[in-house]
């Protein structure tokens, strides 16, 4: 039996929103106090487990890029990526796909600003989460026009900055009832239509569950297309983007996901996408990291020769025995 080589220590990053003020449509006053941009950096560092942050831009009023850079340096964190906020009330009817040309232009301007911020903070990429780019009702949009605006908007940004890496984080729905960037396959097809080399995909484990995908399969698809930019982990009940701690529900699927991460040779940090509404955010981060490290150790100890032989034969019961032994002994 040939196991993987001993794993190198895995590092983790996270989204700044994990440490911010979280609201929903019922607790509109939030589940905690307002947390400033710089305070989220302090809290992320205090978790003791993160090496970098996904940063939403614009920052708080009065907070300059140099302020954020200084705080990151003081707390020994890096900027993983910059995520322009193209999903708030100002883009309630869409960003790159808005019917209003002025709104689409505003999304482009914010994307351009985000590139400059990413450069100043030495971030690895700029991430688009076009959560308002979609529709809510049948007949509401012309689908061909929606596709054209979605593809051309991000393509134009990518062409303007060919040396910058961009990534799209897909999600089935929320806040729109139907998002254009909905599944791994649909998003990869749209990216291919752009005809650019510097746009890829963020595969979020929870978004993949929510889309009724197999996250490990989605991960291999993005990697096989040469479009995998980042990986995010969390968990949910498959009916909503709950952003629970990693491994809280789907241990087998998370184990398979960690196995595939090792198979494709992914050595970059893994990012946590958590929304701890009622939990301490530092505890949620630490619990996720502990679970993922344990599962990666299990993945590293899998008997690969036996597993691959069973997979080649599509032998479900042998695979089940291997997984059971890995998880339960």
C-alpha cells in the first residue's frame, strides 16, 4: 500500500467577514456590534490560525490602503485577494449585468480600483463575487443579453490588466434567486467564452454543496481546465449557504475534497469562508482548522494503491471499506 508522502504543514487564510458584523433579514441590527476594517484584521490575527485575509473593498470610510497595509504587517497577515463590493445596495439590480449602463460602468471602475489596491497590498488575485448578477423571475431578463454583459464585463477588466489574476466565485443563488455564475460547469464555460488566460474560478466547498454538485468533482473540473485560482472551505445542509465550520456535516465529502486537494498538488493555503452568526469567530476558525488538519492527515494515510484499484474497477464497497477504515478505524 502506497500512501502519500508526509504532508507539509498546511496553512489557512480566511475572509474578513468572519470577524465582522453579521446580519440577516430578521436580525437587521446584527448579531454583534459593528466591527471596523482594522479591527477585523486584529481579530483574524488573534485566532492564531490564519496567515492571510480575503479583503472586501472599499474599506471603511477614512481607512486608507496604507492603513490596511500597516495593520496587516503588524499582525503578520497577508492580503490573499481583494474582493470589490459589487453586491451591496448600490448594485441591487446587478453589477456587470445591470440594465443601466452607468451602473455597469461603476462596477468596472470599482474593479479597476481593486486592481490598484491589490497591487499595493501584494495580493495574489482580485476576486469577483457577482452576487447581484442574475434575475428573480421568469421572463425578467433576456438571457443572451445577460450572458453577454456578464462575460464582456469581466473580460474587459481582465484584458486591461493581463498581468493580474482574476477569479470568480460561483454560487447557485443569493442574494438573487438565480445567479448567472451559478455552477462550476456554467462558470467555466462562460470563462472560456472570454478568451482570456488570466480569469479562473474559486471553488467554495459549501457553494458546490448548495449547487447539488460533488465538491471534489467540481474541484477536479476546475483544475483540469487550468482555471483553479483558490479553494474555500465551510459546510452547509445543501439547502442554503450556511457557512458552518468545515467538516461539521459532510465528513466523507470533506475527506474526499482533501484527498483531491492532495492529488492535484495544491500547496497554497486553504481559505475558510465562515459566517459564525452566534459563535465566537475565533473559535469557529480554530475548530475548522483542527478538523481540516485531522482530515488531511486521514487523506495522507489512505492506501493509494488499493484505493486506485478499487476506483478503476468502480468497486463501491471496497471504497466504502477504505473510507470507513480511514474515518472510524
